[in-house]
């Protein structure tokens, strides 16, 4: 099975041995999950000649359709949609986004370890969240980030809640090394984002009362950057162009304090339904969801005449989603990257055509310059002097690739340097004739400046008021 359509497994083919070891190990580890997946998808009823144990292996492989030949390839194609749909339903029922979060705690660490994926590039299936056979050694490098939902509570109350649950609060992190040293039931306040708590990577909070009640959002730090750096002031009209699953949308609502208007678009009806559930749980109001391709939205519609901020996080290769673990597939082909980049250029140009737009954040979870710096450069050249890049988060250590003048204004993130998923972000602002250079900080950061950013030595910073609602 593991070698179908490939060279025979021999002592001289270590790559195939690694593949077989990873497949067997992960099939055993995910045994209980696969049994539920098979039952829900009714695969054994549809394929009566398929043996249950082989069906488990087949289900594990089918979750991202690894290369195989002959009749197995035909079977894979027949049942791909059925298995993917059932896996998605399981995640929604358990309120998780990662396959690994479906496991019981004692099974959460892969027995395959690092060598099962040695020397392989991240797989496309794992980036889509579908691969059950890929171990995730990279996940141990990235902490568990927890964004406090200020629509329902405040940072101080959440810290107190976790302390009552036996966690030790270590204060604000001084640097990345503090995050690397986290272990056990210890947590920190992030060194960059004021409402982000950091826990050890293996911390599971999916059953925690704060998560199930919407008081906290489990969101990677890099994913928090777009809304934070867009920083619309309360009362603004904002578009989240490719919004599902909704974490960035709920973050925007928190920054807006539920004052103003958010227009959130996604073309997939299931993702829109999931997003609606997430936003309701988070206490988001003043948000209009639309099942619509953003490219079909008319910038001249009076409904959007007051839109001053746009968050654009379009479909991409997902090559930065390294916490999903290594797999077997090669990186996306040049043709695939060019197709994605073409779409990204179109959607970014479309976003910049909204007449009242003042500030836009373009972000991807991709590492490829074709989807990042090259897209920004091409669109800026097309729009002439109407928009320009501003320096995103000056204190952030990783900058854009210097592929064109000013590209260092962009921001990158990576597990190795920032302990986050791989990410790219660019901030564009409309040029105003005769106006001063645009600010490099969002409105939210200017209202609550961070040390060393927008504050003079000895300046007094107002203490943030606590929310009335407390976590009990």
C-alpha cells in the first residue's frame, strides 16, 4: 500500500521506509479518530470488501490523498470528498482546528518522532489541515498563543482566572528566549501584543471554560498581527475581504470595541456558517457576513462608501503553516505559485479601488516571495502614487526580502526567529498630497503605545481601564 505506484521498498530506499514508518505509526496513533471517521463517512458500508484495518490506513491516506496507484487511486478519488467532509464535521463538533487536537492527551505526541519526516518539505495536505499521517515535530517549537477577547473580559481578569486554576504567571516576556523556556503550567504576557498570553506548546485549552465561553481565542501570534496593525479606530467601517474562519474578524471587532461596522466576505457557505458561530460566541456585533467572492463586490456601492480600512488575507500556498508537520509532497510548482500570485494581485488591486480606503493590511501564511513581496511590488507599480508602503511594526525583528526599494517595510514571521507560524504582512496607506509621512503604527497602538514605540522617556502612559464584566 505505502509503495503502490513507486519503487519497491528495499534497504536501499530509506525514503520509502520513512514513509511507511510514518504511515503505520500515525495510523496507530490516530486509531480512535479514524474509527469515528470511518463510521461517520460510512466507508465500510460503501466498500464492503474493504477490511477494517486496511480501511483505517486508507482513511489516513485519503485525508489528503497521497500518491498511490491502481485501484487504490480510484478508491481514493471516490471517497475523498466524503472523508474530508466528515473530518471537517468532527472538528466543528469538537471545536478544534487541528487534527492533532482530536486526539486524547496521551496520544498527542507522535511516536514517529522527527525521523519519520526527515528531509521532507511541508505537505500541501497538512497545510490545509487535512493530513492525518504527518507527524508534527515543528509544533513543539511554537508556543500556544491565547488572545484575550476584550469584548467579554480583560487581560487582568484572565490572568487571575488561570492563576486560580493552578497556572503560574511569569509576567511580561522580555524576549523570545523567555517564550522558549516556558514549560508545565506557566504562562507569560507576550512581548509585542498587549492582549496575547503565551503558554507552553502542548497546553490544551479547548475544554477550558474561557475558550468555550468565548472569553479567549486560540490564535497564533502571527495571525493576530494583521488586525493589530490595521488598527482601525472605534466607529470605523472595515472590510475583512477573505474572512473565514473568523479569528481575525473577531479581533477587528475587539479593536473597534463593537463600534462601527465590519463587512466580512467568504465564498464558501460552510465556512461562513462556521464563522457565524465563532463570532456569535465571541460576542461580536456590528458585523455583516456575506457569502460572496470579494472580487465581485462593487467598490462603488454606497454601502461601502465609508470603508476606510481593509484587511486582506487571501488564499495562498500555506507554506508558512509549519506547525502542521512535514509530509511527502513537494513545495507548490512554479505554475501553482504564479496562479496564486495572479489571484492575489487581482484581489489586492480590487481592494485598493474602494474610494474611501485609507489603510490596508495585506497578509499571507506563505513563505514564497511570489505571493508576498512580488505581489506588493506589482500592485504598487500599477497604482502609481496613490498608495505607499509604511513600515509595519518597526521593532519586529524579521523584515521583508529586499527585492525592491522599500520592501524592508514589510514584515515576515517564522518559527525559528519569532516562534510563530510563517507569515508575511504589508501595510499600505493612501498618499495625501502635502501631508506628513504616514504613521507606522495602527491607531490602537498610538492610543496605547508600547515601550520604545511612540513614547518619550519618562512619559506617563494612561492605565487601561478594566472591563466591567469579570471572569468568575
